[in-house]
C-alpha cells in the first residue's frame, strides 16, 4: 500500500511545505507548522466512471442558461448600526457568510451581541459562543441594557452539534464566535489547526448558502493584522470585515476587505464606551483632532496604509539655527528623505533653509513610509518658514522627484474620496492623480511641478 502523503501547513498563513521547518517561509512566524494528511482521490469520483473512448458516464449536474436563473431580490437585514450597514454594502444579505476579524479586545463580541440582540426582535437569531460562557454573555447584555428576551444562546464548539441545533432552531441569523475554536470530531487534526478551521468554515458556509441564513463568523488576527488561520477562509466567505483599533484608543474602525455585495472601501467608525459600541457620526474629528485655530507649519496628507487610506496631520517647525550644521530632525519620517526634499525645495522651489533647523513630525505617532507625504511635508516646511498657515480644509499628497516634478501615487481616487468624506474642500494633488469625474464637495488642484504647488499656496 502506498504511504499516506502528508504536508506541513502554517497555522497562521496557510502556506504549505513538504518538510517540517521551524519558521514559516511565507509569513516568517515561528513554530506554526503542523502536519496534515493529504486525502487521496475523493470517493465521489468513483461515481464518474471512465467508459473508455466514449468519454464519461455518470450523473450530470443541472445546467441552465444565465437568464433562466431565478433571481429573488431578498431584502437585506439591517444591523441597527448605520456604520456597520454601510461597510456591509447596505445590510446583511440572506444566505451570505461574513467574517469579522480583529485583535482580541477589539470589540467583536460586543458589536455582534448588540447587533444580534436588536435583530432577534425581528428574526430568529442564534449566538454560538465558543470562548465565553453564557453567563458572561448574559452579564454583558444586561449591563449594556440590551433586549435579551428573543436571542437564543448556545455554548458549543463542535461543528456537528452546532449544525444540528441550527437545523432544529432554524434561525435566520447565526453568529459563531469564534471560528478558530470550532472543531469537528470527524477530522483528525487538532482544533485550531488550518484544516479544522477550513473544513468547519466550509461546512457552515455551505449550510448558510443552502438554507439562506446569514452566517457571521468571528476570526482572530495575528500580530501583523492578517487573519489567523488559513487564507482560504477568505475565499469561502462572501464578505470579510476587519475591526481595528489601538489598545490605548477607544475608537474602532470597521473596514471591508472583501465584499461580494458592496464596495470594499467603506469605513465604519465606532467608539468603545462604557455602554458598549457606539457609532461615530463625525469621524474626521478623531483622526484629525484639529482645533479651530490652525498654526503655521501643519498640513494634512492622505497616506495609503497597507490596504487603506488614512488621513494624518504633518507638522514642521523651521527656526533660525545657532549651529554651524543646522539640524534636520524627523519623527515618523525617514531623516534622509527630509534632507533630500529640502535640497529639492532650494533648487527647484527657490526657498533656502540652509541656515535653519528643520523639525518634522507626524501627529499621533504614525510612521509614514510612503513617498506620497513628500509634498505635504514640503508645504508644511514652507508654511512654517513663512509663518503662514494653510487653510484647515486643505489636503495634500504627491511624491516629489529630484528634478522638482510632482509624481502621481497609487490609489489617487480612493485617497480623494477619503478626503472628501472627511470634509476636506481642496486637494493639491499630482496631475496624474487628478480624477476624471469631479468629486462632490472637493476642489482638486492638479500640479506637475513643485513651483506650481508653491504658487497654489500663495
Ligand atoms: P470584546 O467584545 O470582548 O472583544 P473581542 O470579542 O473582539 O475580543 O471587547 C472587550 C473589550 O471591550 C474589553 O477590553 C472591555 C471593552 N469594553 C468596554 O470598554 N465597554 C463595554 O461596554 C464592553 C462590553 C467592553
Ligand atoms: Mg470575543
């Protein structure tokens, strides 16, 4: 008999390797490889027998023309939070599966408990908890003053038991918190391993598709922000949403990473309060906590952070230097880049800061690695040097080249939409990023040379 084939799969990113190794070659996590048995040819294929030269015999799947497919426009279920609905593309679509990822303590359980308690008043809903006890959940619901009379609750981690209960209770909305603790007795691998998570999620999503229920899975993310467990989870589900937030901040952002029923660039903002998750209706107030009085030397830039636009404020201070070798100090930027940009400013903008100390800072402890902040940094320097503030509703982005040209950056349209969404009225952008269609409420000033950008600020 042939030896059973095995492979080693990383529990974090799902990459597979023929041999065991201490560190995953893909995501560089340590000690995350576990051995899985590769199944042989599926038994189903026995039903498709080869009949020699004439081709295949066996049951054929039903085939229909696209126009024959019955389209039922099912109404979406509202979560009760406008911010959540917007990220979903207008609410939960019946029969869809949604994955909500986030760090521990981000507020996934709280957000879903609040959502489900409200939804349960209109539809039968079931909350399956694998991490907290029913008492803990009840305590939280009571403390938050949520309606608890309709929501069904179950503490279970066995996927077969979950599906059996779902079959009996027939809920319209099902939450599984979290998918990483769900396991199946029929699989030999350890709970939490890639194959367990993948197969359990596949069983649940298949059931959701067949019965038309809304399935919401909770997933944990790893330190670098990717979804723990196999990447394949993201292929199976219809909608992947990330709940993010710093531990020292009470604000949380909900962002779609994949959505089969809506746009992915939507952002929902919440605040974690002592009364649970609250929607934030005026988000520009958070990222840019700017006072009415804007000091000279500050500009706002839209940077692209991984997969998302982020508005950050840049500050510069230019002051007479008492040193023979004036200082160039940066916090959140690369120092050499500042020196280079100041040289471009002198050579192509005609503005001399050779006898001045220049300090540059990104507000809020953000690190800007991107070149899109070049122009904003230079305009902040000029604003400080001239002691003239830029209007508070201006936003700037663009890369500055060594010959004084302003180069376009990736995802210009998304950056401009983000700025418009946060209430900015004017954007100085590279010519290559000028939008084809005008964006409502936002005036775009396209520039191709540094001198044009400086003129625009005069
Ligand atoms: P939780 O929903 O349990 O996070 P997750 O399921 O994503 O791991 O949220 C827990 C955190 O939220 C915890 O640090 C306490 C805080 N919290 C509040 O600040 N206010 C509240 O009303 C609740 C319920 C939680
Ligand atoms: Mg939780």
